[in-house]
């Protein structure tokens, strides 16, 4: 289970992926000679990553599938944003916080 901070960062990153993917498609369509391959790849990976992140957060999935789905969404969007600095760092922070979790699913050990 994710910490509240990891959940908020995941929502923010999904919004960033969605905005960047939408801008990628909108701005490339207006070009005189649009590059549909780049538009499909960059826009598709960003928008797809945003959708996968939101599915991992809000869909009624079994607990064991939430973290892998979120990680797939992070990597999908990360592919298109490797040229930036902030977004991959945010994605890596979410990976660490998601994998670490809040400890609610751990079995208590005797001291």
C-alpha cells in the first residue's frame, strides 16, 4: 500500500503525463507537415502512462496488482520524458515510496 505522499505524487505525475501527452498531440497536429509517428509515440506513451497510473490508483484491483500496474504506468510515461530532469526524478521517488509502502500490509514480528 502506498503512503499518502506517494499517492499524491502519483496523481500529480499522472496529471503531468496527461497534460504533456495532450500538448504533444495538439501542437503536432497544427504543424504544416505533422509527424504522426512522433505524435503517436510520445503522445501515446504519455497519455497511456497517465491512464495506467490512474487505473493503478483508483481501479478496484487486488492489492498485489496495484504496485506492478503503477510501475508499468510510470515506466510508460518515463519513456517519453527521459529528456527532462524533474519528471523522471518524481517517477523514481514514487517508485521508491510505492515499493516501500506504509507498512500496513506487513506482518508484525515479535520483539
